[in-house]
C-alpha cells in the first residue's frame, strides 16, 4: 500500500509563509531543489487545496519557469507527470493535465486511492493536510526547515492534532536548510 506523505517547507518557527502571505524565504537553492526533485520523483499523486494548486500549476503553464535551469526543467517534468487531485469548493475548473477536481475532502476516498496506488501520494498545503491528519491518513511528514524566523503566517502543521512521530532520516544543506523525515507512530 502507498504512503501518504505530508511534504512542505517551513520557517524555523513553523510557518509556510510570513505575515504578508509571502513564502519567498523558502525558495530553494540548486542543492535543495535537486534533493526535492529526487524525493518527489517517486510520488505518483499529489493532493492539493486550491491555493497550493494555483501556485504549483505554473510548473506546467509557465514555460519560462521550467527553463530557468536543468533542475527546474526536471522539476516541471516531475510535476507534470504526476497525477493531481485538487480539493476546492470555489475553483471553477483545473487548468493542467492529469488533474481532477473534487469539491470536498473525502477521507474514505483517499484511503481507497492509497490502497490501490502503486506509488506514494503527497499532500501539500496546511488546510488540506489538516483534514488528512485528523482522519489518521498521514503516514510520513517531510519538512524542509528554512533557517529563518518570520512573524506570524500560516502554520505548516495543524494545532489541533496529536500525532507521535519517529525521525527516520535527516539531511543538512549548505544553505542552512534542514530536511527532516518522520514516520507516524501508530
């Protein structure tokens, strides 16, 4: 059975963006970007909320973004090659290939997807991921901790969930970013 992986970048104090909604502090350098590419290469399906999808879809819809470097081109190919499910009550339609739109998060439907998927699945975005955490669906948490403290913002992890985790790997990068990979203890 596939694993559901919550993956994201966060400031040292746990925010995915700052008090103005900006997340430019987490833009990866080449070393980090290559690691992210290699990590996501094995993921078959990405689950997104509307805002996260609208940010990420540029990897398929903006050719200039993919052409910045060989690493960004590789990421764009990885992203476009994955299946994507977007959960939104307000998005009129999806604009990328291999993408479906669901109006509501259905934990049982995600369980069925996990049971039938030959490859791991990624869930990104704290609002959507909170539903999966509450339903007991998240198997692993992968976080790229960026060496910055920002005022306020959106929390990477939900405040109303208790889940014990076991550290299974970590990596330090030359820019100070630290990757932490945890397995949920069940």
